[in-house]
C-alpha cells in the first residue's frame, strides 16, 4: 500500500504542470497495444474458444477493421512504426532490440519525429504504461523520446510475469527510477493505467496514454484461477491452448477495468480508444490467426494481419466495420489528424480518420512494405521482405527462400505461387522493393557504440522474440 501511494504521488508530481489549456475538440487518446495476439484470438474476430467481452463491447461501440496490418511480424519494428509514422527500417528498427548487442537488430533513429513529442507541442500530456521495447538506456527511453510519464518495462519479453526480469536484469521503471513491484505484470499495467487516469480527471489538457501489455506473449503464464475458468467452460481443450486463452482473457479483463475507469471518471466521451496487436499470434504456444497462413515471424498474412478496433463516442459509428487496408504507421497520422496536429514530411503513414468517422475515403494508391532483420541459424543477420500493390503480394519468408507471388483477392490463404506465371507483376514489385531498400539503406540501425556488454556467446542467447 505504501509503495502504491508513493508511486501515485510521484505520478501526480510528474503530470501536474499543465502549460496549455485544452484546445477545441482535441480528444484524449487511449492507445492499447497487446503483444502477439493472433487475428483469430478474439471472439469479436471469430475465436470460438476464447471469451473477450470487453474488447467485443469496444468493437460494438465503434469500428472493427478486417484488413489491418502490423508493420512487421515481430515486436520492436511494429512499435517503432506506430510511434514514428515510418516504415520500421526507415526508423532504424528493422528487427528486435534486445539486451545483448550481438543479438540486437535495431536502434531507434534520433531523427525520428516521435508521436508523443508531436502531441506535446499541441498541449497534450503524454504517458506510456507497460512495454516500451525501443531502447534500454538514455537517450532511447520513453522519457527521452517525448513521454512525460513512464510506468512500465523497458525490455522485450519478460522471463517471468511475476518477477519481471529479462536475462536477470530488472527493466521495470517509474520514469527513470528502477522499481521492483509485486504482482502479475498484466495486473500491474492495468492498475498503473487506472492510476494515470486518476490524475487526468478534471484536467484542461488532453492526454495520450499508450497502454502496452506484455500479454499474451510467452511465457504463457496466466494466474491459476483464469486457467480453471477456461477448462471448466471448454471441455477437451488442450493444456497449451487453455493457458493461452486464460492469458488473453485475463488481459481482456484488465482492459475492461481501464475502460470502466475511463467512464467512471467522465473521460470516455472525449476519448478516442484504439486497440491493436503488434504482430500475429505465435503458433507454437497455441496462437490462432483465423484461416490465415502462418503466424508471428512470418510475412504470410497470419504473421502481419492483426485486429484493429477503434471507438470514439459520437464520432465513430457504433457497430461498424471497415475492409480498408491500413498499417500501424497510419495510426500516427490518424491520431495527429484527430488532435489537429500537423505531421512532418518524413512520415510514411496516412490518416484513416475519415474512414473511422464513416466518411467515404478512397483507397490510397501506394505500395506497402514489410520486413524484418534477425540473427540465428535461420536468418544469419540478414533481412527478408514482403511488398504489396493492390491484391498482389510478393514475399520471401526467410532471406534464403525464393520469392513468391500471391494474388490475395483470389487466394487469401496464399496457397498458389504465381511468381513464374506472372513475370511482369513480379518484376514491377521487384523494382518497387529495390527503391524501398535504397531509402532504408541510408538509415543506421546500430548505435555508434554498444550501450550494453555481454559475456555470452551469440550461440547461447535465447531468440524468443
């Protein structure tokens, strides 16, 4: 209790100075990012053995997207795209940022125009609760990159949801202070988000709260009572699947608590709520991605197509749905658009605010790119790409596989490779990809000097993320 009181006092001190009154109709923004949630692992997206009533209710109150994409099939690049509005390799984060430099594949560009800094210029108070995963030390921590308040975890995956360590290092922080809280990380992040909302009640300044859960990333470690509920309801469910469903349902319950607090504090009608996942579900722990091919780490649809739900009372039509194609980087532009903030010329994202409002918004004529760089014996420090133009998608799913070409309109499950039979399309997409690679080649993705050292050999490092 004392520890919680101290944390709340520090939070109040941190967010107390309000230098600019709330402007016009600029909404609060609650952005919820979850980790490794598959396209088929919400009941609102067709999940048969999972119950997510709070996210289902959010979808019923707003808009659900069926063709929304992560910018990458893994964590750090997608988060970089969200917060910079750029393709991940143009933001310096082509792969996962990790503790050990020999196994870290990104460095958040110091030139990136960060979303929280943009919003701060318009008078927003900015906060992140939960997982950061874009840098482990200054100048690449949340407080260095535009967030007024940070209460969460700097690193990638947790080795244990209760002890909050990664490679025996404590990455839990309250702003720049190392903390060692007790409890399941999902419950902690829920409580800390509610604590932050306490400080916003009655404030004239709008807020941007980025709530980033580690769940349902492995280790699949839900509390026992949640596992018991799932098994009692779903006879015959496998142990592996039951544990993942329980972790998802615990997360949904936490999100429900945050949304209830938002309403209780009278903030809901002025708040744009956005929910998504950083990439597709991990198949090896029981994740499902609907009828899509592949999962996390793949550039097939199951690795990159993710849920997107957005609600904003009176602005987004309740119970609506969109088939529009959009990516994480578009949410940067969308949030800025809703807040009345101009975006810089460096971003690649495009606002989908008219689509959210139910207005006619013609599909953008643009090529879309996905990529990832990774180590280990499968990738060997190299990268692999996908490019999409209209219904045509070309990809290789590792640096050493041949390119494949699919028409998603006629083959949404990516079963028929047309690379040889459609040489003109393949060549056009190859040229587009080459131009993107030239742009990305100008952006460093390693820091000038490693900020962390390791005595481990690369071959002994876990490559879970």
